[in-house]
């Protein structure tokens, strides 16, 4: 009889623990929405600071100003500083006229497989870049 009471109390205690876990666990670990506004504010303040530093830098001068016809031909990238082919990232390459995500990826893959570009004309070895596209890109590219 004593063993039956102990077993019954054990089972009742176990059920009580299971009930408490099911009742309180979702309340303790429920996903609470996080307010990212402070993080965003800090991020954009730092971004503005870095952009201002870059604009104030003496080396941040754009290439010689292009005529309106040349700006129309080459697009908004005409006012952008030349991009170093050996250190450019995918987003930097995609800002260049005529280069989309796929072509930027091929340029990066070529650079990864074969090493740094020695001259701008090495871009002709990348699938999708021919002589005409290279001539269009030359004002915006440099090798360092």
C-alpha cells in the first residue's frame, strides 16, 4: 500500500511538472519583436560619416569631367571614380555601365581562378566582354 501511494504521488508530481513546463515554457521563450531603430540610426550615422570622409579625401576626385554627351552615353557612372579591377567587389563592379550580377560574378571568378589582372585589356578574356564593351568600360577601370 505504501509503494502504491509513492508511485501515485510520483506520477502526480510528474504530471504536474509536465503541466507547468507546457504552461510556462512558451511564455518564457516566446519570440519578442526587436526594435532595430537604434541599430539603424547608428549604422546610417556611421555610413554618413564614412561617406563624408571619403568625399573630403584628396584622392576622392572623380575623373576629368565628361561632356553631357559622354555622360549620356556612359550613364551615371561617368561621375564615379575609377574602380580597381583587382580589389573591386561585386556591388562596385555592378555600378559600372553594362555590368550586371552575372558579368560581375564572372569577373570575380576569373580574378579568383587566374589571379590579379595585369592590364585592363585582360578583361577581354572574361566571357561576355568584347572590344566594344571594354572601350565603354575603360574610363571607369584602373589596375593597381
